[in-house]
C-alpha cells in the first residue's frame, strides 16, 4: 500500500495543480478580457492608421550578346589583351542591381528626377488609400508641425536613397531568365514612374559605359588592321571588327540595357495592395494579448500568494 501511495501521490498533485491553474484563469478572466480588449483596440487603431502600399513592376527579356558567336575570334582578341564582351559575364539584372547600390549614381538619380522633393513634399499623402476608405485615424495622428530648423540637404538625399533602395526589387528567374524590376510605395501612382525612370537612367548609363568600351576596341583593332600585312590575319581582324560593330548596333537598338520588354509597369488596382496585412496583424495581436493576459493573471496570483505566506510567517 505504501508503494501505491508513493506512485499515485505525484498524479494527484498534478491534477490539483492543473485544477488550480484553470481556476486562476477563470478568476482572472475579466483581467484577461480587459488586457485583450486594450491591446486589440490599440492594434486596430494602428492598422487603420497605416496606408496601403502598392507595387508596380516591369518584366524584361534579356537578350544574348552579339559577341557570343565569335567562336575562335575571341581567342585571337584575348591574345591581343582585349575582351570582346561589352559587359563581361554581367547579366542585366546584376548590372541594374549594381547601379542601385552605387551611391553616386543613386545620388544623381534622386536629385535629377526630383525624388527628394517628392518624398519631402507636404502633400505627399494626398493619394494614400486606407482601410474602408477612411483616413480619419491617419489625419488625427498626423503631425502638422512646421519644420523651422534648417534642413541638411545631403542628409535628406542620403535618407531618400535608403528609402528608394528599400522599395526597389530586382530579381531574375533562374528557369525563364526573365528579369522583374518592381517598386513599392504608399502612393499607387508613383511606382510605375519610378520603375520607368530607373530603367531609363540605368540603361542610359550602362549603354554609354559599354559604348565607350566598344569604341576603344574598335580603335584598337582598326589600328591593328592598318598595320597588319598578312591576308588571313587581316581577314580575322576584319571579322572581329564586324562582330564588335554588330554588338554596338544591337546595344543601341534596345529600349533598356540588353533587354526586350515583356510587360511595362502599370498602376496597381486600388484593392491590390501588398501591405499592410491588417487581418493577420489583428489575429496575432489577439492571440498575443490573451497570452500576456494569462501571464499577468498568474503573476498577480504569485504576488498574492507570496504576500499571504509572508503574512502567515
């Protein structure tokens, strides 16, 4: 019998503990409900305050370089210490991403296209869209204080570049090789403009850079052609010059750098938002608030229990 008591005693204690925990939760149900109500209400206000964010994207088809079919002529050029590829092995998506992370290029980009002025404008939020079409919560918390202190333009440019880089996305599909350039913003009319002007400016920069390299190649091989006497060698050099000219023409014929356009960026449908996920935010808030409420009730029970023990002693 003593052995049976030893074996059943822990089980009875566990049952009593579980019952006490459940009773503690029931006793503090109004506290849990109050905490849940407050947290969920604040979360709802936050969710209603956040404007929708929209995305616009362009899908590009990368084209093969004309220099890809040079065959043995590439080896001849390599022996001369000259690379025939305009951009080496760099694909358009890598080239675009490199410029997106180049501070000097992005500085000129945000200044010349008045992106800094756009994001610092007083009426920046005039086209924002909110849940249920109601912006009263946003306007209530919006600060109308005027900026009296002098603005550091360089710091503002730097912050604008950081914001623009965070909103841009450049990705290439490994299977199809299609390149997607997208931009997110709270004003759904702005992303298509940003995608277009970025692709335009980036392509202009990259094409100009590659044309400079190509012209250097042409100058080198034309000089070699004038100095070469052997017929076969002159014929090979002439073929190289022909391929380089073909590469130059192909590069200048594209709207965007080494790419054809599959789809152009367009303004997103008003209900096709990317963020915020208000329903998910409220669900997470509800579950979290219940857990916090239960924890608070147990904490209060622990404090009360400690106080009673101290009073008895």
